[in-house]
C-alpha cells in the first residue's frame, strides 16, 4: 500500500511511537521483513513514510506499496541502534536494504594458536571461543588458497591434520621437500616452531619489515655459528619475502595504516574495492558487491558498506578513506572506535596522495565491474546457446525453457529417495525443487523407484485446474532428463505415458559416456564435449544428484540417531522425538553438555546424565561416528 492510502491504524500506530532512537522493521502482507532502518527519533522517522507518495523517493514509494505492518525496537543510544540495524540486515537480508552480497560465505584464514604446533586453515566464520587468530574475510576462495601456498613456500608450515601426532612412525614427504619441519618426529622444538608462526602472523598483518629484521638477525647468527644449511634456508625465505613485498610500497604521505574504499555503481549493484595498507605497504585488496543500491545516495551507500564490512572484518585500521562522507558519520565513527578499542578516523581526502590512492581504488572497482558484467554476459550467452543447442540436438520444437531432472539415491535399498530439480531459462529455480521418499518399492530397485516418482509428479498436471495451490508444481516441463541409462528411462517413459503426459520429451543421461538416450531410438545422441548444450545437461544432472544425496544423508543421519537413542535407558518416544528435533546427528548430541541436554523439552538432569554417560562409555565412539554420517 502507498502512504496516501495507508489504513489509519498504521498511521495511528506510527503517531503513537516513542521518540527514542531505535530500529524499525517494515513488513509485507506475509509478515516478511522487507526493510530495516535506523532512527534517531522513531516516531518522526516512521511517520515520514506515511505521506503522499509523490513526496517520497521512488525507491521508498515502491517499498511502501508492499508495507502491511511494521514493528520497532527502541534503544538507549543511536550507536546501539546502528549496531542493531547491522545485525538485523545481516540476519534478515531485507529486499529493500543495501546488502553485502553473500557475506556469510566469505572465507577467513585461521591461525590455530590453541595447538602446540599451529597450522593455517580456511574457516567460513570466526570462532569466538577458540584461541585462533582470524584474517579476512576474503571474497574469493582462490585468494585464501593463494595466500596459504605463498606462506608455505616461504615458511615450512605443517599442513597435516594430526594434533597429537599419534601413530606417526616417520616424517611425510613434506619434510623431505622442505615444506615442513616434522614436529611429528620431534625434529623441531615447540618454541622454535611457534616463533616461526609468529612471523607468519606478522606477515599476514602486513608487518613484513619486522619479519625481515628478525630473519636477517637469525641469518647472521646462523652464519656466525657455521650453520650453513640453516643460513641457506633463511636466505631463501628473505629473498621470497622481498620479492613479494617489492611492488607493495605506497607513498609514505598516504599513510602507513589505513583502508582505502571506493566503488562504482552499475544498475542495482555497487562494485566495491578495499585496499589495505599496513606499515606503509599495500598488504591486501578485496572485492565486494553491494546489491539493492539503485536510487541510493552515495552517503547511504558508504554507510551501509562500512557498517556491514567492519561488523565482520578481522582487523580495523586507525584510518579509513572514503570518496564521500557516510550518513550518520559521527555514530559510525563512535561504533568503529568501539570495535577497534581505539580512535578510528573516517576521512574524505580531496587532494594529495590519499586522493590519488582513492582514484586508483576506484579504477580497480571499475575493472572489477567490467569483469563481473562480462561474466554475466558470458553466462547469459552460454545459457541461451545451451538451450538452443538442446533444441537442435534433441529435435525439440522450441528451446526448453523449463527443464526437470530426476535422480534416485539409496544405500543398498535403504532410505531410498528421489530428487526433482528444475531449471528455468537455463538457471536453477530452487523454489520448484521437490524431494520424494520412495513409498511403494522395497530394496534397491532404481527402475521401479523412478516409475513411482514420475507417476507421483505428473499426476499433478491433471489436478492443476482443480487445485490452484498445486499449479506451480503442476506446470509441465518442456524437457525431462532422467539421471540413468535405458532401463530407468524406459520405466520413466511408461509412467509418463500412463499419466497422460507421454508427449513431453524425455531423455536419459548415461553417466559413463555422458550420452543421451531417447525412448524408441536405438543409438545414443552424442553432444559435443565442449558444447554449451552438454554443459547445461551436466549442470542440471549434477544438481539433481547433489539434491538427492543431501536428502538421503539427512534421512540416514536421523535413522542412525534414532538407533542410538533407542539403546539409552530412560529415553522414551517423547524424549527421543525432542532430541532428534534439537540435534542433527550423534556427534552433535555427544558434544552437548549435560546442562544443555537438560534444557531440551521433556528432558531432566537425570535423563541428560544418562545420555552423556552412554555416549561417553565403551563403544560410544562407534555410535557417535555412525550418527554423524
């Protein structure tokens, strides 16, 4: 609804709000949060939305046509409201907010200080209860892998999974190619290894001058002590670091500790670059995408990025350079200083080295934008070529705009399931995916299972006119692909004919040679190995396989958890049901504390202790392992 026609209850609700600072959540008719905003004065801010749409910004007017209700959360200060806004935007991902794209998936580098001999690992999110040091986030997984490869080339960092070095009788190959110091064989002292890892930490912080100073000192000591092999290793490390950092120097007048942030906008997305300068050197560059920025002023874009990026960043420098002043600049600086534990300046340079640095960052943002748009155009072209290629190769009357693929998954006939995935216009449409538990087939019979699934799916085509709620599911495909050879294809084709949809093209994709088979045709249809058509077929087949396997594993894990719970004294059907709802597998159950288990509905402290005692007793490891499959 728009502001002018908004029902008086919402206007009255807005007029009755508190004048304290806080956060407001706009909701649509289905109670979905579509926008989260921060207000210095909740009453005045929310009331401003309910006015003549002509006086609203176009993006706000478009949003208000969908607003059916709102709620507010009052806070004591504007800074608290700012933090709460960032938290809610990240959790809810509202449609009309500027959002840092896929930020939850950005990997971090983890330095495991809690281990006697630390390692470098990849982590999807920082752990707040361990002693590890986290660096990131990195927008590309390749950046993380490249960094690890570089560091392992310079420093002999162990990469094995052993934490206690059990059952290790000799050094592995990494030791002999000088990529590891073999702590598993006590060939390096704990303190010496940790001293090396401290240099790795400094390197990741950009403190390469300190690393080089320490390495040169060690080189001198090794040479004076006639430790020629050790001296040669140190010399090679110094050269490698010098080569890496030679091109990283930034003019000293630009600053020694800062982040320079700039962006360029294309349609609804902003392509953002962050250049990190540490100790006067460019120590890192990251690329991000902000979505939903159409008709957004630059100040709000700056605020949204800084708030969301530094809410998850591992380090925060004393100075941040931006091309424009962010909205709510003072509250933002107060929040940043609180996160860093020291003063943080937000500066908008207009001349000099800092302004030239921002210009370079913007140029890189433009390059990132051009590359992203090129990739989008390439994907669109490949999708269209793939559909056209299938039309010609399979003899279809038109490109297959809706494609469906089916796969069966089971373990020796148990927990047999099937998947149905849908691609629309060459893209996965996950809202249309369906999963099936096989009901009528016993044992490992993929042919009969496929017939059951096809029958259950296509009976909805006939029901479409009588059951409006099933119309999305009942929409017939332009092409059906069966993951399997002639046997499964034959059963699927007969089931489709029996369901009255025998005119829909159906083909089987044999795994061994990636050949397509058609009912009634003797030989296979062989698509070019490099064709967009085959890549599209492989993509939908792989997605159907992944979806089926995931569902099968979920069922198998729950079955194993049930079997474990059946053996624990004092755990009846009600408690078993609650524990299955609260814990995804046996490993999660085994790791839960007694106090946590006791808080599960129907559980008591005595029952929780019984669960813990059983899972910790003899043979418990087997149960836990099986439950985590």
